[in-house]
């Protein structure tokens, strides 16, 4: 959420409305009921409802309608900068119909509770604030600076507000996020994401039975970008949901074209809170006539443990469709064994830190053997990643590990476009 204060120049406020680019819908001096109908999003209506009985003429609300997500801008007129800062911190009772400042708005937003499908959701808002004309004399500049402030607020922790600062180091970091946010949006719009596949070997038969899907992004100049550059930004901006669905659709379409192909698809942390993911999986499997068991979904141990109940629900739901589920990077947490029996998974993928030096490290061998025995005792299969030479593969076979993945088995390579 962005809050723009126009301090001391009300005439310019009107110019803002007419100079906004396409992609915003403007609602001014309307009733909240009309705004609720126009916006069509209950949560935005609730946020507005908590701080005013109607939208005043000095309050303009902009809704960025692009997906994913919905960006809310609130533009407020204040007589001067000092009054603007006072408004931010306290809200002025009796001024502008008791329209709340940022801190009171945060409190009100936190009080909103949404109920969906029997689940209770707490709402929070990260608010970025810019002052006009102090933080820019052109609308686009001030909107951009409010956006930067919003990312600085998120960096502090969700549910806080931040007044724009020209601090160069912080600005450089946030500028980079904004740049990558646009790159991700362009890549989605221009279909410049790619699926690469890395083979997974069934050790007892020495046959490749599955491929793990790995995501790449292609720059406009042809440069290949690895996910560590863009996934953290996508998770931060909410674009990760669109990416998850893009990967899902392409992977299942590819399996439709290659009936013998089985794929492992990685899910992000955002997938745990995406109500549209499960229906999409079900629809894609049905429409492409794919046997669900050909698809294994993966999520990292850290993500699963940090969102344990959501992870368990998602795993149960996906397995009920007939798909398999794998826990990636197992062993990276301090309480891995304690959670293993709670998570309804089919496969355990051992964290690569225990595999790289397996041939030379007796402790790693003991750990891998222990994981394998426990997983097998629970009816789960074991996959070892980062298998980079024949000696490691031989030891894994002796230990009883089921599958191997790594450069020795095969490097990631582009999968055919579906």
C-alpha cells in the first residue's frame, strides 16, 4: 500500500488525477458502497472502511489493476509538510472526517480478519509513504518513491510503514528490486521463462526414471538468468504465484506431449497460501489427461517447517489427487527427524551438504545411512542430490539410497517448449 501526501499545493492534486498513466483506476469523492462495487475486492473495501465513513474530496484512491496482486494508492491533501508528518504519526481527529494516519491505519488493518474455506486469515499492510513535492515534483516520480518506501517497509518486516528516504544504499537495493520486478513481469508477458530438466537416476536399475523441472529466465539479450536472481524478488512482490502457475501449466503440457515423461515440480513458499493452486493442478491434470502419479511436487524442508500446518494441508490435498510429494533439502534444519513423521510425503531428498563429501567423510555416510533407514522404515523413498562422481554413486548404492541426482548423472538441459 502506498500513501502519498500532497503538502501545501492542493491545486497540483487535481493535476495528478489527469496525469496518471493507464493501469490505474481512479475513484474520487464517491461513497464507500460505490467504491466497494467498483473495486470488487472485499479486503480493500475493509481497509478503507476502518478509517472513514466515506471517501472525502481530498482523498483519492487508486487501484492498480494489474495482476498478480492489487496495488492500493491513497493520495491525501495536507496544508504543509509539518501537518503531513503529524497526520502520518497520529491521524488528526476531526480533520478530513477523522481520516487515520499511517500508524492508526496499521492498527485498523491488523484488526481485519478474513474467513475463507473454514480458515482464518490475519491481514497486514506494508505502507510506503512519500511527500509531494518534497520527494518529487512529477506524479510518476513520487509514485515510484512511494513504491520504494513500501519495499523498505517490507524489508523491516511485514506490517510496518516507512517514510521515503533518499539514502543511496537503501535506494540502490530497492531500485534493484523494482528493476527485477519489472523484468519478471515482462518475462511472464513475453513468455521468456524456460523449463530445464535434470535427470534423476533409479540406482538399483541404473535407469533415469524422472526429471526435475528447473526454472530459468531468458533476458532480452539472450542471457540465461538463474532462479536465485529472480525468485526472492518474485516472492517479495507476489509474482511468485504467477510463476508457480506458469511452471505447472508448461510441465503438465510437456508430459501430455511425452507420455513416458515423469517430472518433479518445485513449489514456492507462496504456494502454501495460494487458494487457486490446487484447483489449477486438478484442472491441468484432467484437461491434459495426465496420470497424477507421473507428477511429484517438491517443497523445501525450511518452507515446510516454517509453515507446518499449511504445508501438511497442501501435501494431503495434492496426494489425494494421486500426485506424489517430496521434501527437498532434508537435513538442513535442526529438527529434521522430529518433523519427518508429521509430513505426509512420499520422497525424502537429502540436502546436498551431506552428499558432496560423502566419499571422504565418515560422519556424512553415517548421517545418510540413518536418514535412509528411517525413511524406508516409514515407507518413503530417498533421493540424494549433488552426486558428482562415480564413487559417491557407488557408496549411495551400498547404503541403500533409492535415487541419485547431480552432475555425474546429468546436467540440467532445456526441455522442449510445450
